[in-house]
C-alpha cells in the first residue's frame, strides 16, 4: 500500500487496468440479477458485469470510478465520488465500510497518492481499517484518475419467526430463528392448539398431528414452501412405546418429499406433560 508513499515505499506500475467504465448513479437499490447459482447473489447488473456479487457472507464490489469524471477533474473529487458510491453499494446489501476486508486502489499517476490518501483517511473507519494495496495503472479512459475496489463482510443477522398459526412459545424463546443465509431453527413443538393453547387431545396420534401442524406453520411463516425444506429433525418421546405410531404420522407428513436427517429419543419428562415434541432445522431459499 502507498499510505506511506512519502516514506520511500516503492511503486508498482501496471500497463492496463482490468476494468471498464460504467457511468452510474451514486445511490443504489440491491435488486438481484438473474443467476443460476442459488448460493451466489448478484446485484446492479451491467452489460458486462454486476456491481456486487455476494457469496458466503462476503460482498465483492467491482472496481468503482467517479460518477462524472469529465466534471470531477481532480483526484480529490474523483475519490470522494467513488467512496460515496462504495458507501451506497455496501448499504444496498446491508453492510458498511466498517466491515471492509480489503481494498485495491488504482491511480493513473502514483504521485497523486497523498491527495487520494487525504480523502481516504477522512472517510475511513479508523477503528476498522482494511487491508489495502495501491498501484499505478493505465485506466480505461484518460479522464479517470482513480479506481477503487473493495471486498466486505456482511453482518451476521438472525431474525425471529413469529406466527399465530402455531402454538406460541411456552417459555423465554422464539418459535423459530432464521439466519441471514437462510438457515431456520425451529424450537421444539408440542401438541398445543394455536388458538386455545391447550393440548388437542390426550393420545399420541392427536398430539403428533398437532405437533407437525405447528411445525409446518412456523416453517411456512419463515418462507419455506413445505417439508422438503427441512434438513434435520429431533423427536422427543415420553415413551419409546409410541415410536411406531409417531413414525407413521411423521412419514405421512413428508409424503413424497425427501426425508431429512433425524434423531429420536425418549425423554424423562416433556414440557407440560406432552407425549411428543419435535424440533427442526430447515433451509429457506433466499
């Protein structure tokens, strides 16, 4: 990096820039571009590339140049314009400059690094400085003086799932929690009716049907289409003598769907004297 340029750090010159200029507004709305890879999200589509690609909690931004380099004639003005664009792009996918991991800066003239650095230092989150490289390069158009590319981490966000179509939590917990990358954790469901809060019956069959009804309501409230989204379940029984009856109803619930991974145990005592409790982990398409 050339943050210490005046202290004698050597320069590196590249013959051609890798990027292409696309004139854009400095504010963005992250609308996903079409993609065949469900685990890769692409935003702000252009004719040759997307401005943002998100994968595994990391946002990769294309190299950014000034909005109007023909009127923004100085390194200072172009750097300010670029950093404003970066702020907007990062915000559009839910992150910010404090979570930038690495930055690359290309200058048409490396001697202007102090001018660029002055703007960079004012803009920078000083408690969360990224790694950075700065090089001299021939940019794609003569009027371009600066190009900056950043890669940033997305914040880890998890949200509660709450629905009146399933029995409410009977303790200090949520019916479900879904992570930003679409993994849903469903709390253990017992056979309580969503409206009355009472058990729907005293038999293992009646309670199992209600358990799966509650679980399905939470699953769909989080955005899943059905049981095919479930990856793993854990079944807790008051008595293993009921295993065959529960297993039959469980199999009927999944029908033609793929069966998830599963564990099944007999518990000494279940909440409220329930005969069966089922919890699940599912994947929600984002």
